[in-house]
């Protein structure tokens, strides 16, 4: 339907007393019709070659396949991954977490730009727990890392925008592998320090950084023990000007607290640094610690051991997710599940009885 509008000489608030109207011109219609373009479907070989050549457009397309929920795309992506797998694993994988506003993206940009200057290729990925629940986004929507995103040696990909955390985890892990195959030396994975997502990121990185803000006193207000225990390095950001002293007090308080906690990585005592992401001070110290960590854990074998454990954990958690999906998507189970729940609530069946009956039904549907 063409839109009918009033000519511009009719007063704005005029009613039906002006009966004249005009139709959109032919020019306009042509303009709105998009020219038909034939999008070329890439073959597995095209994807593999493009990724190994470091072609950003093809890398992005391959990641879109990974993020797609269509099985056709999933299968294609898996074929590509299988071929590029021997070219993965060479990057250092670093997780960065911290509350919103702690300065994660500013720090990643600052560190990323420095790494690029020293001829490294940097990929930044994100896991945003809010996107899996509300499709909203704490991390993705802000215009972030503007200078870094303009660098040829940087690749920035926001969090997959939907799915369960399990699904997002798989997608991010596979995206990380593709980036490694495309020659990125450093993979930075950003997440917000809320809930489950830090544990998820910890399960896929070699080194984990917790970004903190200077606190009011040298007594820590409710130290976030769970997250602190995951970290290999704590960094108190915004340590400049009048904040510098407070940042150093916070640094000391966390150093003391750490001595009482279990280290996240065997054979490595977590460190606490201060930095100013905005001024760019203390950023190289972070990178030095990363390198020190890499050396120590490579020599002790912990680096490789962790990666192998992560692979097996990935396999196990995916297997569990898939089994669960198969079970609950099964049409017979779908029919019975509700009535079994009602029987359990009425007390005519015990929970164990219902579980074993449902599993029996499931096995019979094979
Ligand atoms: P994120 O939510 O953790 O990613 O935090 P952002 O990187 O978006 O930073 C939140 C705010 O803190 C922004 O206004 C930044 O400009 C500011 N910020 C980040 N790093 C520093 C810093 O080192 N010093 C100061 N003063 N402000 C900073």
C-alpha cells in the first residue's frame, strides 16, 4: 500500500475540510525497493580459508553461523570448526570481570591499544548475563571501545544476544576458537560481576582479572569472596588524582584478605595492582603479570592441565544440557510431565517414583 500524505501547503492541524492529498512519487517508490542482490553462500572451504587468512568479514560470518539456532548453520559451523581446530589454542585467554562502572571496557580498550602497538592481534568477546534473561544488555549496547574498534588488529564482538547461559557459553567458546584460528594472540572476554557469568568465563580462560573500585576505608566493605577467589589478579582501577591514596589502601586491604583465601590457580599467588584505565597508568604492569603467570604455569604444567580440564568440563556440561533438552523436548515426556507433577503434589506418587517412571517412558520412546 502506498502512503497517502497531505501536500505541505495544507495547515498542519487541518481536518477533513482540506480534501486534497498526494501520493508518494514514483521516485520514492523506486528508492524504497531494495535492489535484489544475490548473496553468495560460502562453502566450508571458503570459511576455512577466510578464517585462516584472518579475513574479518568471513570470521564475522562464521561467528554468525555459530550464533544461529538453525541446525543447518550449526552443522556448517561445526564442520568449519573441526577443520580449523589444529590452528587454535595459541592465544592467551584472559577474562575480565567487575561491577558495572568499574571500568572494564575502558581498561580493555587501554590494554588492547597498547598490545596492538606491540604488534599483537587482540579479540574482545563478551558474555552478558542480562542478554540471556531479558534480551537486554548491560555490556553490548553502549558505544564502547571506539578507538580500539577502529584498529585493524582488533576484533570486537558483543555477547550473543539470546539463549540460555549454557548456549551462550558454547557460542562464546567456539567464537574464541575461531578467533584463535584467525590469528588473534590475545582473547579478552569481558563479563559483568553478577551471578553465574564470572564462573562461566573462568571456565574458559587461562587468566582471570577482577576489576575493583577504590573503597572508602582500608576495611573492605563486604569483600566479594566468591568472585575474589576466582581471580588470578585484582586491579583497583581509577587510581589517579585524589583517588590514588584510597586505591592504594584498597590494594593493601585486598592483599591481606587474599592471604586467607584459596588461590584460583595452583602454584600462583594472586596479585593486587592499581591502575588508571583513563590515564593509561599501570596497564603495562597488568600485562607483565599476565606474562609472568603464563611462564610460571607453563613451566609447572598447570597451564596445559587447566586447558585440558576445561575441554572435558565443556564436553560434560554440553552433554548434560543436550540430554536435558532431548528429555524435555520429547513429546511423550511433555504430555506426562505435568500430570506427574500433579500426582507428586497430591501425594499419590513420590518424586523418585515419578522420576523413574518418566525415565522409563523416555527410554521406551527410543
Ligand atoms: P564498565 O561498565 O566496567 O565497562 O565501565 P566503563 O569502562 O564503561 O567505565 C565506567 C565509567 O568510569 C566511564 O565514565 C569511564 O570513563 C570511567 N572510568 C573508567 N576508567 C577510569 C579511570 O581509570 N579513572 C576514572 N576517573 N574514570 C574511569
